[in-house]
C-alpha cells in the first residue's frame, strides 16, 4: 500500500513537471516547485489561467497566512524579514518557484540568511 502511494505521487509529479504549460520547467528546479508539486499544488492554483502572468500575493497568503501570521512565525529571526520596514512586499521578491530563492533585502543590506 505504501509503495502504491509513493508511485502515485511520483507519477503525479512527473506528469505535472512534464506538461506544465508555463514553459519554465520540465524538471524540478532550484526553487520551491518540487515542494509545491509534492503537496499537490497545481500551476493554476498560483498562476491562475494565464501561466505567463506573475503570481499575485493572494495565493501565497491564502496558503501560508497573512503578513501578521508570517511575522509571528519568523519573530525569532534577526531581522524578522516578514516584519520589514518595506511593509508587505510581494512574496515572489524573495521566494521563487522556478529558480533559486533570494534575499531581496540584500539589495541594500547584507544578511546571511537562507530563503526557502
């Protein structure tokens, strides 16, 4: 039974990655794509009908919580990147789906932090 579930998950990941219409990726990338696919998140859930449009913040916040919740969850970090002097910046400035994520704050600062 456990093998069958793993096989189904692997097949789903292969189908999504091989057929995702955005043209960005045919294999898992350095970004968050693999994690989202493993959890059953489809391209359309984030992008909507147009795979070419940037992802708005609403899908991110719908799953991960509002900025207040995010700031609370990262309050032990210094700095608390979800409680920024820039306010509620777009999630996709740091977190990327189809390439490695980056620390947007490092455009002005020099924080040694890993961004998922």
